[in-house]
């Protein structure tokens, strides 16, 4: 799509009336064109002015609470019913992944080993087994362990677990295992947010041979104040999230 | 970082607020609602015509804001613009979905029913600026913009209804939106200058 073609459609796009079949192509153009994005932003400001020109209505006082509740319920909505039996098993998958690292000798990684992180992760992912070793692994890092149950947003089917260990040096680690998301809008990236609002944008989930999406990353960052774990899809939409709580075995 | 429930936020604060929203911080949700709940609800009420539909739209807009929060970039635009675009797009989608092939009666800006007045100075100032901006449009621009904004008509539908070329409709819609933006921006600048001089 050329800029000329894009700009011809921008007023309708800003007004939300551009036919859906043309929106995707236009948004693809906008992603790569700063000039057209600027024009879109200006047109959207015009639309905003229309919105504020309306005589303002008074929403019911209880609506604020309903919005908050709706948001929390939306985050927890529609867990995968048909896959619930798998979930019971897979919820420990992060633990198995950590154990795989143990089995592979990842404890006390040195600098040289960290350079091989990708290949080690890849191998570890293929060796998901031995759940009982997770605690050993966590203790060996000598840090503070946390976990988060990841729940999908409405319209997404999946479930998963994140384990975070905040340790000194470069021994902090984030381990995530989730069931394949349906519908799939990957690749999926991992984001942590701490209590001061700091965002840690980490890498992407990888497909394991078991079909799960997994993530392992060692870091020197202080992860002791992480509040939530969020999984974003290819368009940066939140697809899964979980609040961080102290780690409890099993 | 904490946020007041009134007054403009810096780009940095808006980005921070959205980070906290994505993290599921309740105070961030409430801050966002206290700032934008009313105009979003108003768009729902005026476009969809019932309290129930307006409430549902408001809830869904905040849910969408949370889901899409990672995409918000304060360098690309203001938070209010981003949120009101989500709200208006959702309202148009519902309007067009509910309407099916039929067309609702045209609702002109001046025909929108006037509710009980509000006493919040900031809300009144926002509306005053917006209405001044609207007054700067030609009758034709205002008419076409109302059809697209309130009724969710595409440029082609408007062209067929009005018997004017499609290109003319698009040109007028663009010109109208750009005029609104410029007028609003100019008034904001003047208001800021007056505030500094006071």
C-alpha cells in the first residue's frame, strides 16, 4: 500500500468506519510509516474533539466498581474447560522445566555456559522431567523464589505457570511454561512489571517438543519486587497475566 | 509514582499509568476511570442510546485498554486520544452490528439531548473548547462528520445518501477532522498562555 492509498483511507479509519477488510492492510502500512502514523494521530485528535463536544452525561456512581470488577473478571475469564484435565498436570510444567535445568547441570552456571544459553535452553526444553528437583534448583540459587499462575484473558484458551527466583549476581531466573494459546497470535513475549512500575521486557516464548511454550532466562536484574508477569502477543496485546506470589512447593 | 485524578498528565506519567494498568494495579484502573470514565460513558450513551449499552461499552473499553495497554506509546499520542478512539470505534462497531443492513435516523450534534449540567470546571472547559472547534467547521463538514461519527456511516454510504462524489466526502471528512484538531490545539495553547500570564 502506498502512502497515497493509505491517506485516502485514514479519515474513515480514524472515525472507525473503514471496512474491516481494509483495516488490516492499512495498519500494516502504518506500522512502517511514521508520516502516515502522524497523520492518523492528528485525525484521531479531531475525533477526540468530537467526543468532548458532547454534553457530558453522569455515569452511575457504582459503574467505577463494576469497571474494576469487570477488568479483574475479564482477566480470569474463560479458562480452557475442555483442557482442564491437562491443566492439572501442566501447571507444574515450569517446575519440570527447572528440574530439567538441574538435570542438565545448569546450577551455578558460569559465564561461558551463559553464552551457550540458547542451546542449553533448547536442550533443557527437550528434557522436561523430574519435578522433584525444582526445590533443589531454587535453593541452589540462594535467592527468593516466587511464582505466578498465568491466566488467559477473555477469548484466549491456555494456562500456565511462571517461576521467578531473585538471586544475587546473575543468578536471578525467570521460567515460564504455558499451554499453546488458542487462537494463536504468536510469537509471544514476556514482560515483568515491578512495584515501582518498572517494566522488564524479556524475550519470547519458545515452542517445546511437548507442544508447550516455554521460556527460561537468567538475569542480573533485581526481580525481588516483581508484581506481575504478562504474556503479550505479536501485536503487543495482553493475552495472559498473573500476579506474583511467594513460591509454594507443588 | 502516584497520579492525581484531575489536571493534565505528562507523557511520562501517562505511560507509567498504563504500565500500572497492565500490571492490574487497582489504583491505576480507578485513576483512569476517574479521568476518562465520564467521556467514554457519554460516547456510549449518545451513540448507543441506552444506559445499559453505555455501561457495557464503558466496561469493555477499560478491558480493551488493559488488554492493549502494552501498545500504548505516549510518544505517538495522548492517552485521552487513544482511549476515546477505542471507545468510539467500539461504539461504531456495535452500532453497525445492531443496525445490520438498515440505517438509524441521523443524529446531528445539535440534536443530541442535553442532560443535567455538570459543575466540574474542567469538564466544562473541555466541552467549551470542543464546541468552539466544532463551530469553526462549515455546515457541510459538520453534516458529513456527524453522519460518520454518530451514525457510523462509511464514506461510500454517505456519498450515496447525499448524492456527492466519494472523493468529496473523504476530502471533507479529513478537512473537518484536521480543523477540529488545529482549533482545539490553538485553544489549549491560548489557555496555557493565559494560565502562565495570570
